[in-house]
């Protein structure tokens, strides 16, 4: 009996010590970056867990490729070649446009826009948390990525980096409830903020006045405000507008172009702060 | 169960629970399905508390909690705090559970799982500004309870053996 009581007391002391320790860790890690090194070490330990967790998914993909028929592969190849030729033409046009813009800037004496470089990245881990739309990508500080860099997929704005480690970064997706992107409607050049609404949900434009000229089908692009995304990147297309007369606002829904399910390469926009 | 085999099973179950906790679902999976992911760590720890509570080390729970923090992108310490508290409270609940393992362990699991999920959501709301939704809390609890049902016969047989040994 005495032994059991001693054991219980010992266990209580240990519990209290660990409880206090965890609370301190929680307080420090949620308010400062002092524990970043510890987190990097722990990330190394959890790598086998994430690798094994992703195995079934990867295996399904590989088996899918294996059983693709030659005709399907040929079709896919043809599509890619067509895309490549179209992109080559677009690139040539863009180069020409860039040269014209540079000439005009010289004539007008205007400053050059902020130069942005792209770092190619791949998704290595999808955060399983139900409440948060986050992924981890395989580039970080060593590749020049910093906090609050914009991330794009081939179709549009994907999200932004929120935490950067030496060789990986955590990306908050554009449809996360905590994410907001400064945007403009291409047709009218009216500025808005597009907010995420959680998993599988569309984006919404905040505080749209009842009299604002927005129509279904309008393209929404980044406005360049906020310094995370340059102007003109595809965000989405307006798919619904509802007037809320009582609040004198319009509820505008935007279908994002980004496709997180496509598992394609991502581009991290690394803004060059030095202006030419 | 030999001690070595028991420990091996304990470690394997923890590893499997961690893997299941982070196994990816398709991006376009419906929200209800995403919300129905059971809290595997709570389930497995609670099973071991009821099955062989002497294996449930507070220090191991603290370490597993840290790994979970990194895997879920939570502030360091959050899951450690919850797991350590779960084990401590779970051990105290054992005396109440033992007379009727099947029913009472299920009730205790639902209550503890609800508390763990609710506290986690509250801390995430404070520290990460993640909105609290009832579906995020209740559906995982329901899924955890449903996954708990297959464990009940094992616990019942273990406790009936124990009682037979005593008498």
C-alpha cells in the first residue's frame, strides 16, 4: 500500500513537471522562434513516418502509370508537345513585350518593377489537420525562400510560405480560412481582397459594395499590393454574386484556378528587393 | 504476453497510430470524410491505459506529443500537454472503468477524446487563429468511438481472465 502511494506521488510529480514543461514549450513556441532548431531536429525524426504514410498514395500513382496503355501515353505526349509549342510562342511574345516595356521605361524615366525570381518546388507533405490547408514543400532558406513568399502552381495562385526551414517550407494555401490575397477584377481594375473559406470551398471577395461592378465570369488576378505576389497573376473567376441588401454588400464567390489536387510542380516567387 | 513482445507491440502500435494520423487523404475528398478521421493517438494511448497501464510512460507520451506537434504544424508542446494529461487522467479513470470495461471505457474515451479535441481547437484558435467549428470537434470523436468498438472484446477478455485469476 505504502509502495503504491509512493508510486502515485512520484507519478504525480512527474506529471506536474511534464505539464509545466509542455506549457512553457507551448508559450515559447507560439510567441517566438527560439525553438526553430528543436523543430528542425524533430522534423528529421518524423521523416520516416511521413515517408511511410505517403507510401500507399505513391504506390497507387506508380501502379496507375504502369498500367497506362501506350495509346494513352502517346495522347498525353501529344498534348504536352502542343502545350510546349504554344508556350514557346507565348514566351517569344513576352520577351518582345518586356523589351518594349524596358524601352518605354527608359523614355519615361520610370523605375523598373520589382524583379521576381522563381524557385521550383514540389509538395512533400500535406498537413492532415482538418482545420488548416497547409502543405510542406522541398525548398527553404538554402534555396533563397523566406517567410511570406508567394507560391504558384501552373494554373494560378497557390498560397504563401508561412514558415521556412533550411530545406523545406510550410505553405498556407489560398483557400485556408486565414489566407487573404489582394486582388483586382481584370475587367474593371477594381481592388478587392479574396479570402479562403476552408477545404473544398471557393474564395470570397471581402467587403464588396452593392454598387460594385462585378459580374459572373470576371477574371480575378493579383493586384500586386502587399508585396507577396506581383500584379496580374491568375487567382480565379467569379462564379456567383448575391446581393445582401440588409448589409449593403455583395457576396461574391470566386472559383480558384489553382489545383492543389494536381500534384504538379510549384513555383515560389522570391522577390528581389533591389530595383534596377 | 511476454514482456518483450508486449513492448514491441506497444511501440509498433504507436508507430502505426502516428502513420495513420498523417496518412494523406485526397485534396478533393469531401469535408465530412476529412472530419471523420479518428484521433488515432488518443485511441491507441487509451487502449494501452486500459489494457496495460504500466506501459504508458508519461515521458514517452511527451516525446510522441512533440512528434505530433511537428507533423501537424502545431505549436511545440500542445500535443505533449494533451497526451500527458490524457494518460494521467486515464489512469485515474481506470478504477471507475474496471467493473464494466466495455461500456465505461467507451464513455471515458468519448469524454476524454472530446476534451482533447476541444482543448486543441481552443489553443489553435488562440495561437494560430484557426476558427472553431463543431464539426471539427464532434465528427473526430464519433469516428474515434466507432474505431474503439473492435477493441472492446480484447479488453473484456483480458479483464475476465484477470477476474478469474483473482477468484
